[in-house]
C-alpha cells in the first residue's frame, strides 16, 4: 500500500515538468512544426482551395516556376530591395552614434527615434502612400518648395522600389539603432580613451576602433535584415508601385495562392524562398557561435 | 576659444542635430493626426497647409458610423487581450519548466521550440491555411486568434531569464511542503516581474499590429481587425484620404501612448532579445 502511494507520488512529480512545458510544446507543434512538415508535400500537388480534390503532380509546380516570367520579375524586385540592408544599417549606426552620448534628453530622443518601429506597418504605409502622391502629396510639395522638380515616386517604376526603401528605413532603423547602442555599450569607453591618449582624432577612432569592434552587431543586423528583405510583404501590399514594380516574391505568392487559388504552385514558390532563408539562417548560426567561442 | 566654450558649443550642435532629426522622424505622425481633422478638399491643395481650416471630428464620426470602425476596434482589442494572456501563461510556464527542471526529452523539446523561431512565416502560412480550412476555422474568431497565442522567441527569453532564479529559494519552499503550483505563483512569478512586463508589451504590440494571418483567415466584415480594416478601406475607397488618416490615427495613437508610458521596457526587451 505504502509503496504504491510513494510510487504514485513519484510519478506525479515526474509529470510536473511536462505539465509546465506541454502547452508551449503542443502549440509549437500545431502551429509551426506540422505546417512546416506539410509545406514540401503540398508543393507537389495541384491544390487549389476551390475544389477539395488534389492530385500529386510531381515537380510540375517547380518546372512551371522556372518558366514563369512574373516569378523572375518578382525575384528581381526582391534583389533591388537588398539595397535596403546597407542603408538601414548605416542609418541605425549613425543614429546610435548620435544618441550614445548621455546628455540631457538622450532617453527622450531614443524614444522618438524608435517610435516608428512599434507602429502598424499597414497604418503608416497608408500615410506614406499619401505622401508619395505625385500631384498633391507632401514629398513633391517639399521638393517644389525647394525649387526641385517633382518625382513620380510609386507611379514611376524607376523610383517605386527606392520609395518603399525610404519608407522601410524610416519605419525600421530604430531596431538597428538599439542593437548598435547595445554594441557600443559593450565596447566601453576604455578602448577609446586609450586611443585618445595616442592622439587619434574622432574619425580615426571610429574607423580603426569603434567600427571593427561592432562586428557582432554588424553580422547580426546584416543577416536578420537579409531575411527581412526575403519576406517583404506588408509594405508592398499597401505601397504598390506602377506595373508591378514593387511586387516581391511574397506578394506574388499571395496573389497566386490566395487570389488565383493556386495553392500548390504558391507552396512551391514559398518552399524555394524557405530554402534561401534557411541558408542565411545557418550562416547566421555559424557566425553567432563563432562570436561566442 | 577655451576648452570649456568649445565643449559647450559642441554640445549645442549635438543638441541641434538631435532635435532636428527628431522633428523629421516624428513629423509623419504629427502630419497624420492634424490631417485627420481636415476635410477631403484640403487634401487636394497643391500647396498643402499644415493646420486644418477648422478642426472637425467628421472623419472620425464617418469611419465609426458609416464604416463600423468601433467593431474593428473591439475585434483588435479582443484578439490582443486574448493573445497577451495566452502568451503569458504559455511562455512563463514553459520558461520555468525548461529552466528549473531536469526531465527526459528536455533538450530535444527546447531545441524544437528554438528551431521553430528560425522557420519563417512564409514557409508555414499556406499549410496553416489548409489546416485551418480542414478544421473549419477559417473566418472564425478562434481561427483568427489561435496562430498568435504564443511567441516562441519569448519562451527562449523566459527560459534564459528564469535560469537566474536561485535554486535554494525553490528547494526551501519544497522542504516546507509547498506544492509546485504554489511555488510557481508565489515565488517564481513575483521574482520575474521585468520579464513579465517585457513579454506583455512585446506581445501587445505584435498582436495589435498583426496583419498577414488575419488577411488570410478573415473573410467576413464582422471579424476584421484594425490593420485589416484599414487596408480594406484603402483599397475600396482609395481617394478617401481624410478617412484613411482618421483610421490610421485611431490605430497608431493607443500604441504610441502605451509605448511612451512603458518606454523602458521596450528598450529592455530589445536588448534582452537582441544579440548574444
């Protein structure tokens, strides 16, 4: 009797940790793991969402992808968006250097600089969509008041992607700024003071000391922003450039899967994108392990 | 120039640069708010005016009465409140379980959760949609809320944070005969208050702004959340800039207010979850 009770008690204590982690584990399995495992098989079918029957079609979706001109165009749009990565990093670094020095009001300025990050992308994209209006938008009014000639912004395929990049830099540079601020704090002031004694000027100190020492921040931001560019969707869902000039791969996946109901085909495209993202993620893991070691 | 005046002049220049950049960064928000009180005619001036001719609440009245924005607001509030609570329960329990217990499969399960943070939403969203279709969850409130119930990265954060709780504290409570549930609520939770505020605020913003899944899951008008309603308003009534500005203001201002009140937790959250 007694033994049994002890055994039961023991079993119960063994179960306790599982009870704590079970909700999280089940949630992740249901919402991420099962869908991730389903992704590849779906891409071999002609699932259409409209009709219940789906058929195995082998590599047909992947073959079609190779000859789909619109798909390659969306890849090109995505490639253009990679210019966003160095721009947002440089802006974030500049902001971090500007707000690193503790002075009256530094915290307030940090709060303002970071504010766009926490707002809804759709809501602020609608705001910029209006700013970009060629005839009565704010940006052309400013250009005109400065004596410059107006720009077509989103209406002109040549300036459409740069317009979205401008928006995205304003929206997200705050994240890069905070990462760089954390990096600057890690560097500390001693190294700089040592260099000051050596007589190095501000620029030399930045180029030879600060910038190289921020390498962990550079690596982290470079790779996470590359992944962000692969997945640009909301910005270009609202800020649509003329003649599909801002249609990214994810926008095209959305069109094919959820507007033309070619789920199988859309799955094939997202699986290819997934492979690219995984490669970048693996590189990132390598780098962060190296930094730790 | 003496060293002192030089330093003071440098400080003044720095302040000037900081202030002017802050004005540029904050300007879109200010412009949005003042414009939400303008009439539609004022949006077509070739030389835009900063202040509206008369501050009128008409745009707000119209989006609330004619376009049902209070209902969308309510939906966003329900989804956000639900997901903040589920996230808190799931994340704190899992963080504690992984940080303070040894059990078979712990490393494997934790690695699974960690690797799920590396799977992009693009890869899982179509299968998720198909799953939700098969379970009749498309265009339902449950379907809208389930895929955002917890943030896997927060679990990682919680586990790291909770590893710092002293084991002696837990052991002495066990020796005194406290149950595991009691230990969790009376000892563990009060000692991780900074963690709780970080995950609450992060999840609040994430849920309030989330767009991709609602866009796919919601079909009927009555289930729309704010970002979705704004996007639909914009595509259906593209020229109604006055209404769009009022709608955008309604969506952004509460978030900005919460952000300003809890600013410290935001910075903490980013540095907690950033590199390292």
